[in-house]
C-alpha cells in the first residue's frame, strides 16, 4: 500500500540526502503521506476494508495488510499531525538560533538550577538525523495500523519503539538517562507482548487475527497470553501506574520529538489494546473483566495525571503529565466500547479524543519549544507577558488548551461529550464523574499557564527572536483540534467499516 511505502522510502531518501537535503526530502514525503492517507480513507469508505497479500502469498503462509475504518482513521491522524510536526521541525532545526536555547533537561520535575542555566543543545552536525529517524517512526506507525497478524504487530511495535528512543536521544547527553529508561521499558513491554503471542501460536498454529478469532477457545494459555500482551501494551502506552518513564522521555526530547511522542507514538499501544479486546478476545466468556480493569486504570490516570500536572513548575513537565491524564480517557472508553462494538459511541468518542489530543498536544509542545527558544527556560511563572511577545504562540496555546479541557467549539468537546453520552447509556456514572473531574483539573493547570500570557512582563526582561514558521505550524495544528468539531459524522461512517465480522 502506498501509505506504507511513502514514509519508509522517504526515510531512505532523507538518509541518502544527508544534512543538506534531508529536510527537503522529508517535507516532500510528508505531503505525499497526507495524500496517500486521505486516498486510502476514501477507498475504505467507498469500497470497504482494503486487503493486500504481500508478495501474493495468502494467509497463513504470507502476510496480509488490512485497512478497515479504525486503521484508516489512525492513519489519517498520523498523516495530518505528522505533516504539521515536519513543518515545525524544518524551521526548529533549520533556523539559526531557534534551537540554541533548547533545554534537554526541561522536564526535570524539580526546580531549575540556582542560576537558571540551560544545558547546551545537541550538536548541529547530528540534528539532521531527526529526519530519517522521524520518517522511520512514521512508517512503523503506518505498518502497525495495517498489520493483520500478531507477529507483524510485534515487529512494527519494536521498530516504533527503537525509532522513538533514537529521537529522544537526539537531545544529546542531557537526555541520555531518559532515553535509556525509555528503551528499557520499551523492551520490557515488547518481551511481555511477544511471550503472549508465542502462547497463542503454540495453541492455535496461526497468528492471523481473523483466523485466531475464528478458532480461539477459552483456556489457561489463552488467558495467560491475554494478560501478558495487555501488560506489555500498558507499559508501552504509559498507563498509570506504569507511566513513570513517559514524563522524562517526552520532556527531555527536542520540541518536535516531544510532539511526535505525545501526539502519535503512545496512541499505538491504545490501538493494539482496542484490537485485542474488541476484535480478538472480546467474544470469550468473561472477557469484559479486563476492559473494566483498564477503564479503572484509565480513571486513575485521568486524576493522577491531572494532579501531577497541576503541581509542575515547568511547562514541558506539565504538558507531559497532561498526556498521562489524556491517555486515561482512551482507557475509559474501552469497557464502554466492548458492549457497543467498534463502530459504537464509545469507540467513536475514543478516536475523536485521540485525534483532538494529538492535534492539541502536538501544538502545545510546539508552543513550549518556541517559548524555550524565546526565554531560554520553561519555568511557567517566569514567562510573564509571553502573549504580547509571541502572540501567535499564545493563540495556539489557548486554542489547544480549549480542546484539551473540552470546551466548545473544539474536537475535544465533541469527543468528551460522546464519551459521556456512551457512559450514561451504559449506566457508568463513575466515568461521567471522572471525565468532569479531569476536565476541571485540565482547566486548572492549563489556564494557569495561559494566564502568564496576560501578566505584565518585567521591563528589563528580554526575549530572543523566534521565527514565525514554527509558530504558525503550532497554530495550524491547534486549529485542526478546533476543526475536528465537524468530524463526528464522517468519522462515525468510517469506523462503521469493521475488519472482523
């Protein structure tokens, strides 16, 4: 499929182009990737699920790529947000001086040093490597969403994890500890996942999702496999209480990398959990227990992540803990979706929330990058008056905050409304309470940060110049988060195209 070939070919082209041509090759690849994703979504909506047997070999001997409505929706999210990240990174890494104030230790939970110094950025000679590694991560995401068997899902998950770790490490020595921690937990999650896959293969001699669903029988090995795979994916998705690797990794990375990790990479784990418990293990007797536990963990993630974000004094730390909370909403949707099906209201709400979170959170990390470039730090209380100095960034941050809180008219509002509606229909009043409490917490920490835009700045406080292009990229993604308010019905029709009977 073109949507898979484009980013992988672009990664090779960017690597061969070297420092001078990598950015141009990547921007062209991003544009082609968006076109390919929209073309595939149109084919799915008009012609149903798309299937391609790689090399002409049919399952179970060969590998089959499949694109149903859920996969097409995730591919669209990846393409649109990925293109915005590429445009931002083009100026972030290319503009002289824009990255000079990057603080790879910005997410340290403690206070800054006594003098407020920032660590030096990664050497300019290695920054161009962002492009091939970023496109490799994009290609791994697309391959994951198209994979139709458990082993290829494992392979693509590993490629994605290794690329993500490499992106974090681009920040230089200051991010080495965060990158190593990310790597270790990624490997732990992969080990648990592949152990579950091996148990299923030993019992059923196939790893194809369609064939497994038809032959799966309840038993000790199946339930053990389900537990191992679920635990591994919870580690990779950074769901509370397995989230502690995420804040250092996301905040230690350069702003474009933080945006990619928070907006796109962590969504892969949620997608696989949805595939496992909606498509594969869902028909088993008593299978609703595990999604209920995932929903409980999601509720705790919403509350814990919100409280921790409220406590942070650094902007990137606050945004990263907000990601922990926002992922909780996706987990809350899973037990509600088990009863309603993949095209039901809860899954529709989850994908809407995933899309609006991806756009808003990518925009917010981009805004943090511009503020780091302007001020040389990311201490929230020391950014007074950034609204007058960086009006485009302040506008983007405000729009992204509105969507994350769930205020109209934004995609976040539509997603949370759909989630509350599904919860009320299922009688899950606990979910309604958690959504409302999480929204209040989000409003508290986001609007506190936004209030600094309107505070009076010290007369002697100077800020560095920030190019307009990266700020406009952040504003464009914030506007996407708002525009998703109109995506409800088209997304519902797309999700109605299911992969499994």
